[in-house]
C-alpha cells in the first residue's frame, strides 16, 4: 500500500476527529480559565483561626505570578472594647538551610511573633519560594559559593516580601503604612534588599543576624564570596532611605561581629541608615537570638527604643500606590529574575 493511502481516512472520520480536537481544546481553555479564577479566589485566609494568637494559614502572591506563598498569620485578640479598626503589620522573613529547606514546617517564630502581637501588631510570616510547603526551586540563591551574587539573591527574595506586603496592606484590618519588615539570617538580608526599594508602606527594617553564604562548606565564620556581600550591602544602601536596626551576637558562627560591622560600614557609606548592636554571646550559638523567650532580654529594649524613635505615623487616607515606584520595582524584578535563570544555585552554606 502506498504511503499516502496509509493516512487516508473517510470524510466523516475526519469530521469526528476535528470535533474531538475542538472539544478537547475548549475543555483545556475552560480548565485554564477555571484554574486562574480559582487561583484568584485562593488568596487570603485558608481555614479557621487557631487558639494560639489566632494563628491562621494564609495564601499570598509571590514575586512570580504563577506561584503562591504559604504564610502564617498571627493577630491580637479583638475582645477589648477599644480595638482599632486597623492594626500595624509586621512581616517576619525566615532564614534558609539548603539541607532542610524543602522539609521545614511553616515558620512561626513564636516568641518573636508574640513580642509584636503583645504590642498590637498583626504578624505575617510568608514562606518564600523554594522552601517548605511553598516549594519550588531555590531561585533566590544565585551562583556557586565562589561566584555567589548576593545582590541578585537578595532582590529575588525581596520580590516575595514585596508581594506579601502589597497584598496584606490591602486587607481591611491592616494599616496600609508603617509596616515593620523583620528578617532573620537570609530573611534579614532579603529585608535589607527590600529596603533599597523604599516601598511607601514600609516604615522600618529590623535585621536579626542577616547575611548570605554563611558556614561555607560547613565551616564556621566562612562566607561564600564575602566581597560580594559587602558590595551588595553598599549597593542596597545607595537607594535605601528606610531606618534599619541591625542585631548580631558576639558568638554568631555564621556572620560574626567583624563581618556585621564591615557590612554596616558599607551600608552607611552607601547612604543608608543603620543602627547596629553587637549583643553579648547568646547560649551556644548567637545566630539564634530571635528563636526563644530569652532573646527578649537581649534585644527587647533595643527594639522597643528603635521603634519608638522611627515609627512613622500611619496615614490611612493618603496611603495610595506610587505608580512610578511600582514600575521601577517591576523592572528590578524582571532584571533579577532574568539573571537568576542564567545561574545555577549551588550554595553549600546558605544561612
């Protein structure tokens, strides 16, 4: 049989095949449309509040429109008669461990969260892309240990923080300004990257033991591409005008006092505002100063004083979006995302 006869079919069979193909295409389009709508509806609270500080799972947008973040939200009690209509927001940003990042549970930082909830703040802790329940690739780690691009890494992580802030400050129970952005370890570094954007909602940055590339190859006080870390600190500060509090401990084996002071010098020389404190040694590892109740005694008064001096007055009426700044932010997000696609994440130490 000639090859042409092998694919020849009766006309009615062709019509049936065409109808099936059209039907399948329509089903696919409908499924995509339904999925998009479901994604829009899926943002926000997921499930009931718990007994512990009204703990609740939320679904938030990320720096990638095709991915969503899992987040923990804590809220003060509304039982009192003088409950304000809107409360100030704190965004707490977690650290990273390459070995456990996909198996970690949802971050809660109970004692740090409680410190803020006790003072009337709503706390949100987004789990960034590449971690735990959010999942995905760790795109916020750009380059190898020797070629680590700490500037791009910080900006990619900051994309998720910015998306979380934009979404949460649109909620009816949250003040749209005076947001406190708090970060621990790589989350502290991401918070410093966010400071470079001067988001109109953000009033202050609190950096607990922030940095990237710590414990390089499993060695204490060894940093992946430390020069990049210092240069990025200067670069972030060139546009950062938000006041920041930096808290490190003398026995931090990831980012020691010497490095913290060097980053501070670069930050200030770039024009940034930084109040840095090297705290006494904390238990057996100073990198964990934000982990438990004992930390309150170490940094609580310093944080209270910093917030009293730098907290902006919330202005609900004038808290609109800045279109020029949003456009600039979109350009930054595109640039760092393109850069991330050209590099393979390969950090032996990421705290």
